[in-house]
């Protein structure tokens, strides 16, 4: 994926206060991600796909959030996730 397209992909993936995602990335993309977000926590969760040459990774852009979370922030995050699920459902139904 081109550099600008990858950066746009990341912005879209982590918009609206979302800081944790599971993404399929190449080694090159992981390197770019680490440069853009040096404090991110990135954990490989699957072996490299021989065809796509990508693996699944858990990406947490704000690993310190776990220690800062309050009840209100958990409620807010749940609302954001519900909105995102609805967007995905609506997008899928339009296809």
C-alpha cells in the first residue's frame, strides 16, 4: 500500500476515539506504523499469510489508556463501538 494510502487507512481505522484494532499488515506497514506511532503496542496474532505476505496484528495506539480508564470513558468507548458496528452493518446491507 502506498505511503499516503496507508496513512489514510490508519486515520480511518482509528477515528472517533478508537485506539485499539486488529489489522492485517505487512512487515513494511508495521514498520511505518511504528514510525508514525512510536508508543503504540503492536502484537502479531497470526502467522504470515504466504500469498498476501501479511499477518494479523493487535494494534493499540494508546496502551496507557488501560490505567487511565474511568467508568465514563468505558461507556463512551462502548457507544463509539456500537456506532461503528451500525455503520458496518449499514454498509454491508447496501452491497
